[in-house]
């Protein structure tokens, strides 16, 4: 059964949200999802690009009024 973890990285700046995501994925099982909440708009580009490069799956990327909610699924 997969789990979902949420990281609230709002009010931190690049590369903070990405580093928190990487740390969370290292501790996750394959199939788990990690949601990153980030107010740094760079995360909206950087996290999906990194996810594709390393072979994980971008589940969703949504823009809210004051932050992005980006969900990544651990694939390996």
C-alpha cells in the first residue's frame, strides 16, 4: 500500500523545497507519493524537470493562490 507524505516548504527558497523532496523520497518506499507545498515558483519548473531526469513520476502540479502543490511518486 502506498503512502502520501506532505512537505510544507512554503517560505523556503530554491533549492530548499527540492532538497526536502529528495530527502523524503530517499526515506520512502517505491510507489509512495510525496507532495511538496512551495511558494517558490522556481519549484514548479525545477521539481518536474528533476523528477523526469531521475525517473520518478510527476503525479500533479497545481498552482494555488500563494503556493504550488507538486506531487511526485517514487518509481525506483
